[in-house]
C-alpha cells in the first residue's frame, strides 16, 4: 500500500516508524513531516490543516490509505472529504470528531448515555455562568467548548478568580472556541490516558499511558502538550471498567446517534474513589503517549488501522505488547509553552540513537541547507528508552540526554516516571552541554 501520514510531531514520527515496519507498507509519504520523519518517509510540504491540498495530493498520487495524526484536520472534516473521493482513511468523520472538538457535545453525550463524568453545565453568556458558580464549590473548572490546543481549561481556586476568568473567556480569550463555556465540578484522583481503536461498531482496547502535562518538575508551571510519558502504568488494573462503563457505551452511543466513531479514542480519565470518570476525549493518539505505545506494540499497527477503517476490527487478532517499560522524556525549547527561539543547532541525536534501548523521535525539527539539525518548535525531541524495569528505562533516557544530546537551548523535566519508581530517582537540571 501507498500510505499518506498527516502531521509533523513526535507522535507522527513514532507512527511513521511503526507503519514502516509493516509488510503492508510499500511507500510512506508524510505531510508535512519533520527532520526525523523525512529520514524514513518521503515528505511533502503540505500543512496538516490544508485539507483541500491534502485531498488533492492523495488523489493525484493514488494514495491507498491515509492516516491522520492530529485533531485539526479531523475536526475540519478531512475524513469525510477523502471518503467521498473513495480514499480509505483512518480517523473519525467531522461529526464523530466532535468528541474532541466540542466539550459541550461530549458532556451532553455522556449525560445521554450514562457515561461517568464530572457534573457540569454549559453557558453562552457570562451572567448565567457567574450565577452557576454559586451552586458549585472551589476549585472551579472552567473550559472553552472548542479546540484550544490544550490551553482552554482553567482551574480557579477562588470564586473571584473564577469570575475574572469567565469575563476573559466571554471576551474572546480563546476566540470562537470560547463562545460557549463549561463549568465543571472539580474531580480528585489520579489522571491517566487510555487508548482504544474503534471501527464504528466495535472497540478494541489498547493500553494506558501516563502523561506529564505541566512544564516543570513536581507538576509545577503551565500546562503543556505533554513533557513526557511512560507505559505500563504500575498498579493500573481498571481496563475492564473503563471499557464497560466508558468506551463501549461511547462507541454504541455514537453509532446510535448516526455518527459512528472510527479511529483512535483517547480517554483522559480521572481515577476517582467512585471509579474511572471521563475528563475529556481526544480523537487521535496522544503526544507524547503515542511514542511509548508504539515502542511497546508488537502487533502490526498498519494492519489494525486499515481493518478498523474498513469496519473489520473483528479480524484483528490478539494485540501484542512488549512487557518492557518505555519512558519518553520530551526535550523542549527553553521558554516553551511560552515564546522560545527557533533555528538552534542540535547535536548528538545519532549518538543517542546508538545507546542501549534508546530511540529518538523528532517533533519540532528541521534541517539547514548544509544538513545541520535545527530546532523548529516548542517540543523538539522525544528521547524514548525501553528497559526491563521503569528504573532502567528512566536511566537510559536521561543518560542519552546527559551524555549524547547536545543542545544548550533545550530543557527537560527531570522527574518523568518518577512516581512509578520504587526509589523516586531525582536528578539535577538539564542545561545541555
Ligand atoms: P482537559 O483539556 O479537559 O483534559 O483538561 C486539562 C486538564 O485540566 C486535565 O488534564 C486535568 O488535569 C484538568 N481537569 C479538567 N477537568 C477537570 C475536572 N473536572 N476536575 C479536575 N481536573 C480537571
Ligand atoms: N498528551 C496529551 C494530548 O496529546 O492531548
């Protein structure tokens, strides 16, 4: 098959690496890709949100199968457009992608189908929203309805702060995404990412991974796209409840509402004292979670995605996973998730890739005319490492960062997977070399 993969992050580098291992893959093209992806796929410079450009390209190049990495083209309806042109594609339609593109849709959907989630209400004007605060207690969870690149959620500690935030949400802080605002009950518990693949009718569980959303050690600093991840998650044994109470009712419910869901269902869950509750859905693999999933997956991902796209998930056999631990430490540009420099030279990635158990996936990288590797985004490299134990995987990842990767403009969190370690390793700050 001739495959077109859409996206340019660490998630897509990991997907490209895995797709390339499939005997079904004859040619892999990636749009737009990054410096790492371009080493293993043919890259074409079409942006992930240029839906018309991507569809025209797929038609012109007689692509057999399209895999969509990020959420934006899904929310823009790329799956509907490709399907209309007769091109097979893995991902949800625009209507099914509403599970990510509209938090209000998802919460109302959960109510209709009895899926456990935080109590909430939805508002389109500031006065009603402020009045509702009186019915809730602190802390207050305030969310923009639409896609806001992971930044549309505020947890306000006091009512005054919540009121100030509501003023900002309704005065366009998040553009269209904030015209409709949700206020939710604050849930306490441990947060986890759980992944599954659906084919419209049925749903196949993958595995759980742990993300680290905050920028700095000790879960301090602003929220980011994710600064690291690991899998397996020690002690996690809630798959059956998550499937029975959340994922199966979701896939059934979407089919019953004439928006059957095909693609990756990524449930952001709070493991509360009353059991797992849905925080939010994403309709694609998580980044940086995908990178650890792909390194643990022994089965043929491309085969699974193609069968799901054809509504034949039942034909996928047992999904096999390595028992090893995999850790991913993200190297980001200093300043991320705020403003940061681009175009800085990064050295040592090849040396890191030679180290035991280490595989580097690129995110925001590009090449200079003379072939030097340059930073080109906020999250720049993913240092993944596999080990027989979490401790071994963690040590391997940080060893690669300390002894091989050379980029003074980068920073990492030093406590990725620390909570999964028996002896809670702690190391000093990464300053590059
Ligand atoms: P979301 O984009 O909806 O996943 O929210 C971003 C982050 O805000 C989540 O990863 C949680 O850490 C936190 N969060 C969102 N909703 C709630 C809630 N109802 N209770 C507690 N924390 C929440
Ligand atoms: N790591 C969380 C996400 O991909 O949304």
